[in-house]
C-alpha cells in the first residue's frame, strides 16, 4: 500500500490530473477513427481542460 | 551507388536529428530542474540498454519492441509529470503558491524526497526516470529510422551508412546540449520549471497520442502547435488566477476604501 502511494505521489499526486488525463487518452484512443482529423485538435484541448479542472478544484 | 548510400546517411542524419533534439529537450529539462547527475545517468542507462538490445537482437529488435505501446507508456508518464509541474508553476507565477528562495526549495525537496524514499544515493528518481524514458523511446525511434532508411535504399552497406548518419546527428545534437547547459543555469528557477512543465506536457501529449493512433496534422511539426497552445493557455490561466488571488482582492478592497 505504501509502495502504491509512493508511485502515485511520485508520478502525479493529484487525482484530478490522473483521472482527467486517463479519460482524455482513453477517449482519444476509442474515438480517433470516428473523429477523423479532429482528434489531433481535441486531444490537446482535452489536456488543457484537465489542467483547468485541476487548478480550479484543487488549487494547491 | 555512392550517391545512394550518401543519401541514406543524409536522410538518417536529418530524421535522427529530429528525434535526438526531442530526447535532448527532455534530458535538458530533467537536468536543469532535477539535477544533471540524475538526468545524465538516466539518459546513459537508456543508451546502454538500447546498445545491449541492438547487440543481442540486431535489427530484429524492432519486431520485438511494440513501439506504439512504448509511446503510450512513456507519453502518459511524461504527460502526468508535465501536468504536475506545469500546475505548480502556474500557481507560483500567479501568486497562489509562494515563490520560495531556491535554498528553501532545495531543502524542502531534499526533505520530501528523503521521506518518500525518492532520492537514493544522491540520485533524484524523477530526474532519472524522465531522462531515461525520453532517451529510450527516442533511441528506439532512431533505430527504426536507420533500419527503414537502409531497407528503403536496398543497397549493400547502406545500413552502416545510415547508422553513421545517426551517429553524426548524436554528436552534433549532444554538442548543442553541452553548449546550452551553462546559459540554462542562469535562467530563474521558477521560469525554468514553467518551461520544463510545458515541454514535458507537450511531448507527453504528442507521444501518448501518437501511440494511441491520433493523427497529428503535419507530423512531428505539430509538437510546436501543441507547445504554442499550452504556452498561450498557461499564460491566460496565470492572468486569471492572479486577478482572483487573495492578495489582489485585498488590494482592490483597500483601493475602494481609500
């Protein structure tokens, strides 16, 4: 358990960033064929959205 | 025939240079923010592992290593690292987090890492892992380029010439990295961390997306578009947070009272 916590703190330490980035990457993977050329725009926008949510919800 | 192998060497040189500049950016970012010893050790470890893999498996290595899976793993790692650093840098620049003196930050980081067990024998785990991952991924891509260029020309000996082109790129990009070390050390620490966060987030997004099958318009050049968007948006976030910071609110209140 301590090892898992260490890995979590080491890599990210912020649940909003972890879950948000996970959602963006999974959606990017699942939808990239359906989105066509838009995926190259939507994935970076998703990353910006994750950063914003983390700053608003956990500004520390 | 000579023209063909020289062209192979030139193509390998140019294509490898792009990959090596990406690796150099990551190593420089890790070096200036987490310490050169850890970053250089991480990069050197990746090079050693690559050399062992190439010597043991030869060109078959490219069939054994799933490059897209590696891109997703390394990209996700860098994306999370980058977002964490970028968020802290935005909070500092906007006044939401204290801009400590460098000595205080260093002492705090050493204490925190000692508690977490992150620093062992003088090695910073974040710096080592970042430089190692970036170098390993880009090194494998260089190997892919060498084999692709050599097989594309289909001329005997072209593999050696393509490898020579990649070695020349390594020497030149490495020299640029050494030259950049001193000027980078003079950049203010918080600005440096801001830039490092931007770089890691950019490459993390690009590599993870590439591995997942996302089509980047313009190929490798799209890295610059992602970086530009991140810079602009981060500055907007800094301005927005600064205008809403408690200190600003207090100043506005004081102004309205007087």
